[in-house]
C-alpha cells in the first residue's frame, strides 16, 4: 500500500512540475505576467505581453511562436503593432500575421524578478467589436522554421531548440484564463502522504 502511495505521489509530482512550468510562452495583459484577461474596447489601444515563463526552465536567447484566435482580418478588423523587446536585435514577422514571430537576442537574457523574459509587446487596436470570451493562444509558427519542432519554442545558450507549451488569454470577459502556479517540491508532495 505504501509503495502505491509513493508511486502516486511521484506521478502527481511529475504532472504538477510539468504543468507548473507548462506556461512556456504565455500571453498576458500585465507586463509582470499576473493577468491573462484583457479588456479590449473599440479603437482603444491595449497591450498584449508575450512572456517566456522561465521559472525552473532554461535561459533563452530567442523564441518562435504565433498567436491565433483573433477574430477578423489582421490589418482590417484589428491592428497588432509589434513593440520589440528590450535588447532584442532581430525581430522577424508579426505573431498575428498568420505565420508568426521570431525574436533573437545577442546573448542569453536574464529573467525578471518574476522569473519571466519579455519576448514582445503588441499594441492592439480593435477596428471592429471583439466578441466576449475570445480566446487567443500562443502556438507554433506556420510553418515552423524547423519541421522537427512543430511547437512554440525558445533557443537556449547553445542555440538548441526547446519546445514550450503555449499559453492563452481571454479578451472581453468570459471564462477566466489561468496563470501558472508555483512549482511544487518533492518534500511538499511527500508530506501530503504522511
């Protein structure tokens, strides 16, 4: 019986640990990553912050991703203006253009005080009403730069490609999105079964 409890705890730890870091590349309405719900009024600029949630993960010097789910047509019913991340020296594409955005930095970037790295900011303007509960998702570039990595990804200090989970955000209400929680330790999980 005790062995089954320990095995269950190990599986739980694996799931909790991977899901806690699974935020990967997230979309947020707050620069510190504290909110992924955005109110977007007609003709009023609103910012979307694209963050690499690096807590417990490798450091990064680049990323590749796309943002899907915005209703209408890029440049016609909405405008998404890319604001380059500080220190980035290469920005190709726009995450809302149907293909994606590639960003690179001249060196590995430090995480901010929240354990995140800003990849880009998009100043969004809706030229038509955005339905309540619209879900935006960070996903793979189309097509991915490397077909062996069909995922949103980061590049690490050795320029290795590392797949990341893609986060989502809600626009104009609806079901709240979730922000990743702090990673659990083995000690904390083990103590649950004592």
